[in-house]
C-alpha cells in the first residue's frame, strides 16, 4: 500500500496554501490512488481565526512529533477515536459521528470545534470517495505532572484516511438479503446436538421494519440498508472488558487494553481453529464485562453480563418471544458501565423507534444464551453481521482430538479422564459427622474393617484403570486422625482453564484432610493457573464441601446444590461468581423429613442424562424448576426413589474412559449396591449414554459415602 503522511495544523498565511495546492487540490478524483493512505495530526484553534488544512509531514514537524513523548493519548489513553465509513464521497451516518464528537468532547472536558472538524472530514471523504476515515483526538500535553490536567482548549487531532472498496450498499432490500440461505456458513460435519453450540435463525427478515426507516436517518437518500455481511458464527470469549463510571462509560476512548486482550483471544481462536469444523467460520466474539465478578454482588452474580462484540454491538431475540408471536422484538444490552455506544447501534435503535417497535435495552446473561433465537452484530463500517451459530463456551475448545465424534467434546467437558483418590489405612466411621449424615452406619464388630476398606479401594483403582481412566492414588496412614480422607472430592475440585478450588469443611477433623502434596502433584502434572482457597471461611462458620455439596453441570455451567449446614449460600454465590456457574439451590428432605447432607447422594449429572430423586426436593414448584432445567439443557432425567437414594443410586460419577479401540467413551462409576438398587428400566435409560461400571465397596459405604465421594475429578489440561 502506498502511504503519504499528513499533519493537520491550523491555517496560516505562510506555507499552507503552497502545500495544499501541491498535495491536495492537485489530486483530482480520476488521479487519486485508491490504495493511498493519509495520516494527519493537528491542534484545534478558535474557528473565528483558524481553519483546518492538511500539511505534508516535513523534517521539522517530524522532529516535533518525535519529541512528543508527553502525548497523553500515547501515555495515558487520554482521548477518544471514531471510525467512519465513506461511500460515494460521503461519511455514512455523519450526523451520528458528529454527535459522538460532541458527546465525547463534553465527557472528557475537551474544548473542541466539532463543526469545523466535521467539515474537514467531509472534504476528505470527497477526496477518497470510498473507504474508511479514522480520527483520534487526544488531550494536549499539560504543564502539570502525571495524570492531572488544567484545561483542554487545543486537543491534538490525528486522522487516517484509507481508500478501499466498501461492502455493497443495497439500494433496495433484495430477496436474497433476507433469505436464510444468504451467506450460509460452512457445515463440515458439525454436530447440531451439541448444547455448546446454539443454532440461530437468520435475523434479516425480522429487521425489515427497521431497514425501512433508515432512509430517514441516513445522509444518503437512496440507502435502504447498511452493508450486510455474509452469515457467520460467533463464540463466547473468556476475556472480559472493564467497567467504567459515568461519564466515561460508553465512550470509544483510547484506553482499550481490555479490548486488545479480547481481540487477541478471538484472533488466536481463528488462527488455531481455522481448519477445524466447529470454528472455521467464526467471524466475531461475544464479550462479557467484569461487573458480575464482584463477590459483593449477590443478585445474579453467577451470570456473566454479555455486552457487545469485539468490534461491534450486539442485538438479539429470545425463543420466548417467538413462542408468544413477537418475532420482530429485538433487544440490545445496555451500555451502562461497559462497552461502546456504537454509531450503528444508535442508528438501529432510532430506526426501530420510528418503525413503532422500539429495540429494548435488556441485559444478556449466561442463562439467556441457550434461549436465543436470533442474533447479529453491527458497527458503522461493517454494517450488519448476521449470526447463525453461537459457540457458547470457548474455554473448553482446545486440545480435543476427534471433534467430529458425536458427543466427544461434551463428554470431555463434563466427565474427567483422571481422578484423585486417597487410600485409607485406618478407616472407620467419623463420629463428628454422624449427626447430619443419615447414610452413615456403625461398623460391624469383628474382622479388620480397615483392611477390608483398603481392599475395596484397590479394587476400585484397578477397575477404573482397566477402563482407561488415570488414577492418582495417595495414601493416608492415619497420622492426623482423618477417618473420611477416602472422600477427597469434598475438600478440593479442579476446573477447566487451570483452576483449583479448596473448600471450607464442616467437620473439624475433615479439615485435616487437605494435603499440599496433592495440590503440588496437580501443579506438576497439569496446567494449574491459580488456586482459590475458601477454607478461611471456616472461621466464620461458613462451609461448602466441594462437589459433595454441589453437583456441577460443566457443560451448561449450573451448580445444583441442596441447602444444608455443609453448603452455605454465600460461599456458593462466591464460587459461582469466580468459576462462572449458575447456582440452583433447593431444600431437601428424605422420607423421614431429614435434609440430605450432600447433594451428590441424591443426584448425578452426566453429559446426556441426570439421575435424581426429585421427590426429595421439598418445594413442589422448585422441584419442577429443577426438572425443567435438566430437561432444557438436554438431559434425560432418570428419577430414583428414596429407597434407591439410601442405596447410593444417586452417588455416581460420569468419567471419560477408553474402549477396546482406544476411543473415548462415557463410563458411569457407581457402587454395586447402587447398581443393584436400580431397576432394569432405569439401567436401560442410563446405558443409552454410558457404560455402567459397578464396584463393590460395602465397607467404605458404612462411612456414609459411596463411589462418587471417593473420586475427585481432574478437569485440568495435562502438561
């Protein structure tokens, strides 16, 4: 690309006219190089005495620029920018860009003659005819040190103008632009049953009522629609953007490190997955802010607040509106504390008001993602970017071989391939937990209970190993008097992305089960980014006993939790905020009216099924909500009875094992007692999705836990 540099300065009588006639006016439209790039810098003065001109950069000015290390845009991001599409020699949505200049100048306390700047940009647009203009406005260097400023009468202004072909602007809404096949994305063996991929309808037909109003808002009288990009796919990103106070919130400021990191994540996804079926047509990323990361927010703090795209705003529709017949009802997330109040966003909002069906500002949370029916992104340059498929959770999207194997990706997300187990050498029932653990029984007299429990343990290790599951076995020789150490899933858990959580335990002797050597093993063999330790909350009598208290749906990010003295709701909210889960808590009671001590004795969530004793959920309405949530997230519900719960039929864990061909398969680990308690019909339900592997542990079950309690799943990436 041929480049010419320009410096925007106040008009003077000495040399501007010579430079102007030589470098600007002599370039007629026919002579203009479409690949030419303009770059300018300048200072705004009183419009009564000065006007703006482009001056070629000479050595004198170049030396001045090199000395501008105090430029506040460079040093602090103290300024803002706007990017404008140019078509037929005109700035698209010029009035909106002008309003942005005025509103941003006011918010940042700049004294800016926006009318004069827009006139200059309009002249430049006529020169390039078609392309993009970017303007950057910074606060001028200050006499005071550091961040402070006294006044801002003469901001520094940079302009970059690029002549390039723009997307076609439709003169009328053609039939092809609103057909679902428009810009159809590549199929390439995509598994449509994957709940991590939300299939969406073509949004264009339901935008017609908005498009018909655009001619009233555009400076191009024959403009019927903004550019409409080919249909593409989007992905939910894990990087987040910052929140800002008013009046900074919503500005397109130069302080954009968060946006840089978000864009970097999207580019890595495009690069790493450009040839994989599930990522080859990703064109944009959905971005959340950090607002719900604050542990002091108790209202919906588990739900991420999705705000915008990487370089665009987002609009969406919900399935519920489709059912009620409101097919043209559109929402967009509010720009209250984060995101950019984009030009095209405001254009579409204003057009919808003129059409009599106003776009509603409504937050877009995690729980909404699976309920989306249509979605598109937009900005002033690219126009409308329709989306037909949304990949819901990107953090699990790497290092999974055989992605076309049906359910394989979901299985790896939900069901770990490795577990941590602790071999008991001095096994016995725990007297400290007997009061609230109705499953706990007194050991039989005679014989060697500890030897029997250890033999059962070793049989479990061998069975799981033979099924292709990696078992990290540790020994507990009983020096610390930890009778329940065989159940390690209560004091720690691991999570995709390299996260480990350590939990506060209800029983004092169970707190001694926490072992640094297990954490160090995880760090040495797996990629651990951080360890979140909640154990200090024991001093406040707040407890959350890991994946005993919570049954986690890792695919849909739901933490099913039976309330008890071992599952404090405050810590539950905190955990869900940190790890991105939706808490779904409920009160329980067994046949005798006694609350269950741990959720995982009454419930198991697998990739495609869920085992649950629904009648243990006290509140009938809540019971129905839990069942509906399971079904809505693609689980076949296998209901079990009180008696089956007493035989540990709910205390099972889905694992990822290997078949004889070395391929990943679903393994359901459960005790022989649990297996025998299930009916043939229930077994048939489960065996549609998972190979059931029963193991006899009658001695260990005397302590009030079963197979699932013995297994601490490893959801980390191996080194």
